[in-house]
C-alpha cells in the first residue's frame, strides 16, 4: 500500500463489543470520522479526527491489540465513506478479521468478514439502504414498523432499545416477533467505551 492516502480517524481503542451478536468480545475499534446522516438520537462523536495513512492505522492497531485479539470493529460515523480495498487488504494481510458497522447507504469494499447493518431510513428518509445483505441487521426501535426489515437478507435480526430508554417495550416486541433477538448497549451499562 503506497498511495499515501490519508484517512480521517476519530479514535482507535481496545474494548468489548457492546452490542449485537458479538457482545462481550474483545475487539480493536477503528472509528472513522464523519457521517452522511444526522440521526436524532446520535450520541457518537465523529467530528474530531487525525489524518493517518493506512500503514499508520495498521501500526496503531497492532500496538493496541493484545496477543490473540484479531477482530477489528470498523465503525464511525459512517465508515464506508472512507474504508477502501487497499486498507482492508492491508489489515487482512496481517491476519485481522474485519467487522463493520454501517448505515448501509454507501457500498462496501469486497471481503469484509462481518457486516452489521443498522439502517436509519426510519429516521432519516433519505437514508436508503444500498447494500444487498448483511450478517447482522440491527434495528434501533423507536416505535416504528420494524417488521418490514424481516424481508432484508440477513443471518441475524436484532432489535435494540434507543439509547437504553425503552427496553421493556423492545422485550415485548421480541416476544411477539421471535425472529428477532435483543441487542443491548451493554458498554453503557458497564461504563466502558
Ligand atoms: S448513522 Fe450512526 S453515526 Fe451517523 S448520525 Fe446516524 S447514529 Fe450517528
């Protein structure tokens, strides 16, 4: 990788995956700066950034990952606005397993190992999903008709309370719609990043 391209990176840190299928799994989080949406409940700081080359990102990830921790959660903001094949190839080449958390409004590079789609078109009408499938569909529930997402090709379907505020309502919805499973923002409950 020699292009010298720089990526706007908000932060790189080690934590546990807080949400969805991989909850509780240690991962290095690569948070890109910037998002194309402005969801009303967004609580993520994606505005500050440092410009880093792919090699600098790889070095920082290697410094951050303890031995045996090979999973990288690529998130944002909206990571697909910046993530490209040269960077995924570089990280794969070092044996990392790549997860991405995306709003689905922008195509993804080929070969990402685990795609978590959290669609936002229920909140931002222009946020049309353009990716065709995912490993994990994670819908933030605020009372909308989430069942329409059951026809979207996914392996796992998660319903998640909005900012930990309506968990009882989400539990009730899942009991009535057992295709779905509960996703909690466990990192918020235990006070980690
Ligand atoms: S897509 Fe995610 S990061 Fe972007 S505004 Fe919505 S909640 Fe925030």
